[in-house]
């Protein structure tokens, strides 16, 4: 079976937050080909389907720590998160 998105592309998006491998909501939305805003709307509408050990919203401190790892920030209106991003972990083994 052939993957729709090359594994290398996904691997480059994986970040470490609190010792966990995670994907930012914006990266996950891009992989699915939808705007981040739409992904987050669906998450909010279906919050019971996302256990806390699979998805959570970053705190201000976590976001600032993560942001400090990026060398540059895009300038201009609409280029920054208005709200703290969600991160998605690997699927829980409890399911």
C-alpha cells in the first residue's frame, strides 16, 4: 500500500513537547489539506472523540518554549497564532 503523504514529510513535522512526539494543529491541517481554523472547529465540535492523552492545547509557556526553537517568524497580518495551538500526540494505547 502506498502512503498518500511521504513518511519523510510527516517526520519533519514532528516536534517534542514535554517529552512527547506531537504535531501542531497547523501541520496536521496542512497534511489533510484543510485550513487550521476548520480543523480546530471540527475538534471543538467533536471534543469527546479526542482524549486528553491524544490532543491538548499548548500553554503560553509551552508555546513560547517551542517558538524559541524557530529561527524566524513570518511578518504580517494573519501570520501568527491568535490562540494557543493544539497539539496531537500518537494514538493512545488505551483505545
